[in-house]
C-alpha cells in the first residue's frame, strides 16, 4: 500500500485542494476511509472551500452517512487526545 512507502506525503493536496481522505469520503468508500484513518490521514485538513472530510460526508444520508460521519468524528476525537 502507498502509505507504507517512505517519503510519501499521505496528506498531499491535489490541484483542486482535496486530500486523499476527502476523495475517499466523496466517493463513499467506507473501507478506504477507515483504512486511511488507520494510517493517520489527517481528518482536519481543509480544501480550497474550507471543507474538511466530515463536511464532505454531509452529502450522504441514512445509515451510510451516519456511519461515515461517526468514523470521521471518532478519528477527529482520537487526533485531539
């Protein structure tokens, strides 16, 4: 996996201002979001519009949205502790 390579910025920002975590969230891939968070992707980074990954997750409704936001919220709490 890419995060296992040395000298790789796993939180690199794209030309559009998004991070890999934001892209995973935007695509709705819960497994990739969880894997990224387990590998220390930063959930606090903001895109060019000032949105974080949890802001992007607001587009999802129902159980999937709740699970996605719960996963991101837990990661944010862990980062702050």
